[in-house]
C-alpha cells in the first residue's frame, strides 16, 4: 500500500519547549493507525501540526505525495484531510444539522451533500433525533458524535481523531469506537490519537508509542498489545 501520509523529522515547539522532537511516521492508504502515549507526550501537538493548525518548527509533512508542511488547515480540508480536535470544537449556538452542514463548506451544494448527511445520520441515530437541537445542549458523547460526523461531511481521505474517548461514559466510548472501526472499513484512512491504549491497539492495524515527544516503539498493534513495556506503562499490568 502506498503512503497517504508521511511525517519526516517533525518538531513542534512552544517557545523554548520542544513538545515533539523529530518524529517519523507513515500511514498507508486504507490503514487505521494509532498514536498512543501518556498525557503530555506530544500526541495532540503532532496531530495539530499534521492538520495545519500548528506550524512545525522543523520537518516535512507529505500528504498524497505533496509537501503540505506550510499549508493552512482550510487548504488541507479541501484536499481531504480532516481533524476531529480534542475537546470536539463544535459550534454550540448552531443546530446539529447546521454543524454537519458546516463540515461540507468546501464542497459544492449538490445532491452528494444530502446523501452524506443521510449517511452520518445512519451512523449516529442520536444526531438524527436531535438534528434541530442546538449543539451546545448535547451530552459530551453526542457532541463527540457530532464532531466526527462534521468531519465526515468533508469527505476526508485521511481522518485525524484526537482523543475521541476523553471524558465519555464507557457505553458511549464503545459506540464511538465502533463507529471509528466502521468508518475505517468504509475506506477512510484514519490516524487515531488516544490515551486509552487498550482500545486503540485493539482496533488499529499498526501503532506508534510517543513518550516525551519521541517515538519509542512502533509495530503491529497486536504485537504491541503483547509487549511487556507497553502493558506495564499503558495497560496497568
């Protein structure tokens, strides 16, 4: 499989603090890849740099064979790279349906947008039931569904998910991860950043472990699940 995303020597800095210290990773078309690590490891910083939200201090980001290192996020969305940010970032005063339509802002207003809206409602029945409700009145889990649905409305080739399980009840986490798996099966290449290492490794094909801004382990997710260091550090064993 050809690489849809290649990250080469990526560094992200805040003032004098290096949050990401020269990491390399790649995601092949069709893969579901996990980036796991403790809080403060640099996962969100890496994802924001890939999505064009943060300017990297060094390194290259190759997407679809093109160097997009300095491209702004809205240009990347137009090219099929969508981020579901940590904290969801929904528009609280807009309705559920208006939020979803915002996800399709870069697309022509044609029949395919309506078709994709129906697809998102099929994935998330709760969003359909609450489509006329203001997004700010939704529960945390429903807002996470909305954030994922909004990203899907841009028809991404590459979906970046930042901590989708954060702060959610176990039943809602299960629903979110079932949807992540379904989206990947539908052909959307996915890079998942997640603190819940067990869940992330269970649904992913490959994974990277980020510690202190450096990738310390990488490999097949099934192998990392058996790794003693991973089990001790992230699975509580």
